[in-house]
C-alpha cells in the first residue's frame, strides 16, 4: 500500500534536492527512503529502481532548465540571446550542481522523446543560432559546439579547475561568450 503523500513526482523532486546535497551519483532509492523515514520497499510502488529514480530526477532538471532558458530568451536575439542562454546553464549548475549532473544522465530514446524538455533545449539552441544566420545544414555542428563549450566550462569551474588562477572566472566566461559570438558571426564555409 502506498504511503499517503508519497508520489513519483514528489520522490523525483526530493531526489533532485538530495542530488544537490550529496551528489547525483550518490542518490539511491535507499537514500531517499531514509529521507522520508520509510522502508525502501514502500517506495517501489512509485519508482521501479534507482535507475528509474535517476531518470525522473534528470527529467525534473531538464524541465527546470528549459523553463529558465525559455524565460531568459524571450525577446532576445544575437549575442544577447547567446549570453542569456549560456548564463542559464552556468547559473543552474552553480545553484543546483546535483540536478545539473542529473541533466547529463543518458535517457533511453523513448523516455527522451516522450519527455519533451530535451527537444525544447534543442529548439531554443537553434533559435539562438537563427540570430546568426547559419545555414540549416550547419546548425547541428553549432549546437554541439555550444553544448560542449557550456558543459565543459561549467564542469571545469564546478570541479575547481579555475579556482587557483586569475583572472576571475566571470571575466573568462564573458570572454568565452564574446569568442563564441565572433565564431558564430563568422562561421566557416563548408
């Protein structure tokens, strides 16, 4: 019998909070059961296993980031849109490191297609790129480039990779956005 008040959605949200506290890789059904003060078996009526729980946490994170990005992009174009979009990812990762890690969790194709948040991220990235007039055939390359730079920078920063040197990471982040803007405005011909 399901315990009153516990739902799959509530478990996913609590799991997301737990991920921020202890790290996404350490979130398990057992750890979540301890948080709720229930036996592990009582949670299996809501989630199948730790993989299912992690998938649900990933979907929470992707949806939250997509909502933030949508709000940030409203009415923006060009470099202004690029900077706002990039800042969403960086700020989210800094505020919610466990959830950000969850957003990198590999989803199976069926779950990813059904969720919609991943598609929203891709659409918003392509919307940013439209401000640069890239040929449609080049958009996938540019989407991958932006994702790689954003994720690479954020991962290094969160891991302390920039903590022992000057200048301040914000200055480097701004220069990175400037460089991406220049690259996108001067995208190489194929």
